[in-house]
């Protein structure tokens, strides 16, 4: 997948820094992600959930709120309301760039912020919260030991997650005045509440508060065994899959934002002009993939290189051929695993090659799982050489090239 670095103007005019995770395959929609209190767009939950959604066709903008991460501004001049304003500004930027967000997702205090902000963004069709408080003032307990100083002096330096932050009286008052529960009640959009039952940062009663306040359609999913910050990759992956499956009902399916193309040929390859000089979109049967080169040769490593695509074709064809033969024979092949390496070796055994010439060599290693006897296993290895792609690679191949006549972004007549 391709991740793009972006900047835009926040609610108070500061420059905010974001990452735009472009969707893989058909574009099902675009989402806006709000990170947790004092976190950033690079927090594990933000990155993993955003990329998990992008892998499922939902592009995501995640960004740093004012005064955090790479965004401009001072944290001590922000409050909950400024986070909401930044979200609305981010949605406006997405709209202007042709990616109006249909989904808002927020983690922890970011979840409370999206509940408040969503009703102020016309394009939003659905909202999801992850371990979110039903009352923004809930975060005050994070600095309760310093609350007296904040109240009396107007501000205090507070240690949060090992980092110092200035918390002001105005910040505290703004948290107290934010009515997240009422916002959930008047949201007017479908709401998905995800929460860890044993969350020791934001208790499960907050999920109950949001869920009971919201009107239908509303859903709840328990993230059993996880922690508040979704520290394990499998937990954030589960969250992404649940949100994507739920949101699909409301996003309206694939749309053409330039990532899709008319499938006029078996395979269409088109430069993206985004991540590197070498990144290309590959369209097969209406599905979109990426091809690229490794960073060592000037690429951005966002997809397989061309030879890896060829090796993948050989490996896939081999596995499918073995499966077809085993099924026809009713042999107990449970799974075939094909590993393919590619190299250019000196042509020592090539009669028609000159001195120093090299040939392409694909080393194929096949593992067969199941209660196969020795004769069956050896026969399957013999059958592997009969896979159509194997035969193509070892036969004389003709490539005809001609100049296409099409033009424009959806032109696919390139020969």
C-alpha cells in the first residue's frame, strides 16, 4: 500500500501533519482517524488500524492534532474543542482534494472527539469509537494529582506517559463542558462502539454510556483480551477487520477516484507518480495491486518487483496444478507450499550461450502436507513441471509491442 505525507491547515490556522494511507484494490471509501490523548498519528493503534482499513479498500487520513507530533502549535493552547475543530478542518481538506470522508474512527479521547465532530461534517455516513470515554472529562483522572495546582495557578506541568505537558485550567474546563453523551444521542449516524471489557484506562461503563445514548442503528463489539492502546498487532488487526466489515453497509461500495480503471486488457500496468519513480498500479480482473522496486535501487518497496511477480506466477500456478491433480486422484494433499527464488546464474550448461552469459534460474521448493505416500509425493513433483506457467517460462516466448492510441487518466491502450 502507498502512504503519502500530507499537510493542511488546522482549525486554528496551524499547519497539521498527516499520513494518507491509500486504499488497496477497489476504493470502498475514505475515513478520518483521530488518535488518543497526547498520542500521535504514529501510535501503534493509529498506524495498524489505518493500514488495516486501507488493506480492505478504505483509505485513511491520520494526522497529529495541533501541538502534537509533527503538527505546528502549542499543546498548552489546545483543548478538546480544538481537537474537534482540527477534525472538521481535516475533513474539509479531504473534501477539497477529492476524498470526502464517509467514516470517522477515533481511539480513546479521539473517539469522543469524532462523536462530537461527525454531525458537523456532511459527508460522514458512519462513526466508530475504540475504547472511547462517554464523557471527555474522564481524561482528567490522568492528571488528578496536579488538578489543585492547575485550578489555583491556571496551569501546571504534568507527566503523561513519560512526557511532560502543560495542562491549563481552560483545557480542564473545556473537557468538563464537552457533552459527548448528548452528541452520541443526536449523532444521526450509525455508530459502532468497540471496547476492551477489562480496559483499566477507560472503563467498560463508558462503552455502555455511549451505546445507550446513541440511537439505532448502533452496534457493539468486545475486544476481548486486548489492552487500552491495542498494543498487540492481532488486536488492532481484529479492530480494523470489524470496522471494515461493519462500515461496508454504509459506505456505498467502490468509487472511481482515479484508483480504478476500465479493465480492457488481461493486465493493465500504470505509473502512479506518487511514492517513487518506479511504483506502478497493476489491474487484474478489476482488482488493483502495486508493483515497485526496493529502496536500494530508488524504489519505495510498496509492492513486489517485476521478477517477484513472475516468481509469484510460477509459485501460484504450481500450487494450483498440484491441487487439481490431487483432487482428481482423491489423494490426501492437505496443503502445498511453494517457495520460489530467482537469480541470474552463469550459463554453464547452456550450449547456445556465449562466454560470460547468464540465464534466469528459478529455484522452486515444494512442501506437501498430508498423508501422502512416497509414490504420490514423487508423482506430484513430476506434475509440478507440467504447470502452464512453468512450460511458458521454458518455451520460446513472443512479446509483441505496439503504440497505444488512448489518452487520459483511464486510457489503457498501451499495447
